């Protein structure tokens, strides 16, 4: 794989993230982008809970999927894009916290398939608490009409 300009990659990810209505709805923000690693944070919001008042598993999954996918964006050329083709989530602890951090990190880069692992953390007073993990697989998409950047 050729060397990728980090400023260009960051800008591409920032612009793409800004187009995500789902992340905007969750109140999520892109907080860190580096080679192979992306972090997204969001505040607790009662509207995103399930019946027990904890962060809904679907919300956790969406945020982890997004973090994993953008971590993969740091590994690809600007003329291709990605689609998630599979993920598995382990919910390890209730999603209770003031804020949440979702980190995606590349496990195996590739020219056709990329694998990433994600971790979700609840943040409050004290140490971060691991609430979920994800293994995600993305497909590199080239030249498909209607699917860009």
C-alpha cells in the first residue's frame, strides 16, 4: 500500500463523518484520527437508552461500527471507499456513564478486505470502564455507482 498523507486522510474522514446523520443524531463527535486508529466520543443522552436506562446496544454498535470503519479509512487510497460487511459485538458491562468513547483500530489491513477491532468505554469519575468490544470486517469498494468517499 502506498504512503497516505495524514492531513488529507484526516480531512477526508472529517468531511465524511460530518455527512453521517446517524452520528449527528447520537451527538457523537470525531475526537482522534491517527494511522489505523480512530476515536469517537459522545455524551450520555436519555433518548439513547433502553428500558433500563442504559445506553442501547444498537447505539453502542453503531458508534463502534463507525469508529472501526473510519480506522480503516486511514489505510485506503482516496479513490476507494468502504462498506461494513460483518461485525460482532460483545456487550460486557452496562452502558452507564457521563460520556462514552468508541475506539476503532486496524487488526488486518488489506486491499479488498480490512478487519478492525473496536472498544467502547463509559467515562465518568474514575477510570474508563470497558462496556463493549467489536470485531468488524469492511469491504473496499472501487468504482461502484452511488457509493463514494
